[in-house]
C-alpha cells in the first residue's frame, strides 16, 4: 500500500569487477540505534516494500536494513567504516544521482498504459551521469535501475554480463514504469532500486 512516487534504494553493494560481490564479511550485527538520526529519510527513500522479513547472514529474520548492512555493508571497508557511514553514504549518493528526477525530466514518468523505449531510458541516465546503468526487468516492467561507481563514488559503466543493458532477466525494447494504485486512491509509484558497482578486487 502507498507505494512511493520515486525510485527507492535497494542497497549499496561493493562489487568485484566481474559482476560478483563479497557478502557477509564480518559478524557485525545491525543496531538500529546507530542510525536513529537517519530513520525518517530511510523510511522514505530506503523502505522495505516486501511482505516478509529478510534473512540475515546467520539465517535469522530481521529488517531489510539489517539484511543490507550485514550482507553488504560489512564488506564496505575501507571506503565505508561503520554502520552509520554505510547508510548515510548511500543516502548521499542516492540524492546526488537522482534517477527519478532525470527520468521525469526526460518524460519517463510512471504510467499503467505507456511503454517507454529502453534505449531512451538508458540514454537519459548516460547523458545525466556519463555512465551506462544496468537494468533488470520483470514481465516487461523495469524492476531495477542500477548505477555503478568507482570507489570514490564517481559514476562508471556497469559491468554487464549478458548483453548491453540487462542481467538476470531480459528487458524488452519497450518497458513499463507502472503506476501502482493503492487503497483505491490514484497514487503513482514504482519500486525500482539501484546498486552501485565498483572496480577492483577489494570491497568498495
């Protein structure tokens, strides 16, 4: 219910330069008190839009934030040193590289009827950030838009495994950005996320 009207964050993932990534690097448990000052921003821009509780690295259930910190944040040293800096850095990168604004300004807005050219969406991101994103689609809908960065958070082309634009699942030449209607109200929203990528063999 009440899906957001902007792209939301999935996570910040340190990657190797081959499309793989380290995970669950330390036994550092998530402590929500560490990010209490970020709570309002995280609720809005990094919500869990899933019905279930994700698993932590040790198989216990918890919040989406706990899952992202334990799986990816613990692998982020030396670029990100602790839980607070992991979440604050991710928010800062998200605000600096505003995917929603770029696509809206290019005329790509949520719609239950419109289909948009995949190449146009990619071009809008490339023109804004001078780097090629990675797109993941599900049933013709754009599911994730991933931005990739060097360790200094300058944009870079994403490492693409299958073809120029997609991985995991195929994006057609024309994709939808669905406008979800919740609770009988007209409210546009897309749950699309991005994942920074990094070069080199070290985390981040």
